[in-house]
């Protein structure tokens, strides 16, 4: 399976924050191919371990979150579904969007959208609120209540695809693309000796406050951690100068949330091995699991690598495959470098 294949496959899994079970089951299978032990913790995060064989070996943790933004059904009205957001859903994306309701089997609905012909003059300029929207599933009130109970989760109904020149588009590239990068690195390192006990965390509920990473990092108590998450990529309509450039390589974040020694090691490796990279400045909390892991227990030396993604938290998140490949190259090199240091200690 190629990196591209893994990104496409992981993007198409369904796993909104708090309801990650189906996605976690597939990720467990994929990690079992390259890790010695795999289990699911109380928070639903998938934790995998590859032992190096050394007694009291140092611990290196690699993290990417498995959850995605989504929805949950809160009520029924004339067969339509009322719903609430799970995570940072942009209400502007919703009218006329297809939604996959995670029943068994899944039911696909559409968010009701009032045609412009029947809108009042002032209505077209009003801000859209999720509490005013409904999902049409083509059922009567009785059928909807029976088939789709209150509390049923949902996600965007979007299939990942390749388009343009080396671009991948789909939902949940935040952060499944980074899980794919981790799996790629693990396969490259499969037959190479390690000087550390290598932990991989596919963490849950990042979109709801980094909950899975907090609890897992406390339990694992790593010496180092490399967090992978997506970063905001520039588009012609974006005004912020600080956004990253799609197609320009892996993002290495710098700032108080990241350990300077580990971050500088990543930068030097990228230079030495001619791996395309760009610097992302995070002046405070990075908004990623790095912020949670960094202060676990007595503190963890943490680095943050990223992939620039356009249209974050939409059903058409888009990345350049070359950036994911650069991230895989750098992650592999960084794991090898830490391993070599530990072996010499």
C-alpha cells in the first residue's frame, strides 16, 4: 500500500470525535502489521508499541489524532433531523451538503437548503446557524425516529480522490493524512533496529479539547514526542500572511509549545537530507496535541510536524501529496536519529 493509498483509505473512514470506534478498528489492523503490541485505551485511542529489546529503554511517542469533525442527531421534526456540531464545524459549509448518518447500514441525507427564489430580501445576508438547519433523510416522522435515534453520529458524505497535479481531496485529512504518514514511516523502519521503545498513538477527541492525547501521554510517560497534525495552507482569498504554502514541504513548527533541541534536530535533518520543509511559527498554544503532550506529567520534549491543508474542516480538504511524502521522509529520519542517539547512550 502506498502513502497515497493510505491517505485515501483513512480519509474515507468514519470517526467523529467521541464516536471513533469504526475508524479505530481499521487503524488497529494497520498498526498490527508493523508493531508488537496494539490496544485501545479507556478513551478509545489506539496505542501501539514496538519494543527495542533494551531494558528500561527510553520512550519515543508519535501521535496523530484519529477523530474528525462531525454531527450528532438531537431531534426529529416532520421526518427531518435536528442536529448539533461535533468540533469546529463551519455552518457556511452545510446548506445542500450530503451527510452520512452512521446507522447500520449508513443512511445518506442532505442538509435542507431554501432556494434563493423563495428567500425574503434580508434572509440571504443572514448568518447561518446550525440550530436552524435540518437534515432531510427522505423519511416520515415515524420512520426517522425508528431508524435514526437521537444521539446518532454523522459525518460529511465525501469520498477522497486524487485530482489535478498530485493533489488529494477529501474529508478528515485532518488528521488522517498524518496517520498515513506515520504508517508510511513505520513500514520503512520495519526491519531496522531501534534504540527506543517506539509508541504510536492514534488519539481520540482532539477536536473536542485534545482529550485522548492528554490521558494517553500521562499513561505512556514518553521521553520524547513527535506530534503530526495538519496546518493551514494559503489560497488566493486568504489574507493571513502566516499561512503555509501547499507544495512547499513539511511544516516544522517553532515556538514555546515545542522543544527547541528536538525542533532544531528536525530542521537540521531536513537540511542535511534535502527534505523540503517550511517553518511554521506558533507564538503560543499550537492548537494541536503537542500542547497537551508537552505538559504531561513532568513535561515531555515535543516536536510538531505538519502537512499544509487547504479548506480545513470542510468536506473538500486538500493537500499536496509531495508535502505528505516530505513529512514521511522527515519523520523517518527523526525517528532514526533519536534511535541512534539512544543506542549510543
